């Protein structure tokens, strides 16, 4: 994971860009913008980390599937493949973590 700048590092970096002293209004706007950027960086990093560490959970029981009775247990798998054979045909069912659904689960537009 790449290093995310601290709030202080972001703020000092932005302040260095100014050649003249900041007014109170200018400083408030600067702090506001840095806070938003800081939050966005951390949300993106958290979602990326979650997508990379996501794993499947699996359950097995005889009979029909019933969501409320299924006892899911975490597994180390990121992809589950089950080959199927029958009636002269073969195929498979594959299940994997939908990384994009994690990365897009929180809109950065919510950070204002």
C-alpha cells in the first residue's frame, strides 16, 4: 500500500504553495479543501485495501439452500470453481469476489 500523507503533511504542502500570507478566510478555505482531500485519499485507500483482502465465505449442507439456516464460514479462497458434468456436457460454475463492487461502494462525491 502506498503511503498516504498525514493531514499535517497535506496542509503544510498546500501552505508552501502560497507566497503571501493567508487571510483568515483563505486559511479556512485551505483547511476545508485539505480536509476533503485527506478524507478522499483515506476512503479510496480503505476500499482498495478491502478489495484486495476480500475473501469468500462458503457453506455446505445437504438439501435445499436456505439463507437463514446456512452456516457460512470464511475461507482463504478468492475464487471458487465447481466443475459440473451431465448429459454428455461439461461446464463449471465460478464465483469470485466482485472487486469493483467494493471499490465503487462509496461515492467520493459524498465527501464535502
